[in-house]
C-alpha cells in the first residue's frame, strides 16, 4: 500500500522540528516571558531566538506584546494555536521520561 503523507502533517512536522522551536514552546507554556528570560532558560543565542520567535509569530504560534515604557518592555506568549500544543508537549515529556536515558545523546552522536 502506497500511502502518501498528508501535506498538513508534513508542514506541521517541518515547523515543529526546527531546532529550538519545541524548547521555546515548552518554555512559553509557563506563561508570558521576556526575551532575556527565554534566552537564558534554554541556552539559545539571541540571534537564533530572535529568528525563531519571528518564524513562530508568522506561523501564529507566538504573540509579541510591546509595552511603551522606558525602557520598552516586550513579552512573548503563546497564542491559542500555540497553547493547543500543550497535550502534545506533555506526551513528549512523558515519553522522554519513560524512554530516554540521560547520557544517551552522546551515544546517538557517535
């Protein structure tokens, strides 16, 4: 049986499999956060985080709120579309606890 991959599924996997995207979503599931908080909590470079947040905002996963204060305050949060990933992230977290051993990443790269 020759089953083709659903184009929507393929697009979703492409979006979610971008490096750092899953970790950013996971971090933002805790609520609104400033750029520096996200950057320091997941250990991502500022340039890459900026690029990912722009991509995620364009995809409708992330919302950027600008507060006209001095200095300007910017907070990022998940949209309803982004928040709908909560059960998936919970399932991945459970799967990781059940199946991923600490230190396994070294054996994968060898």
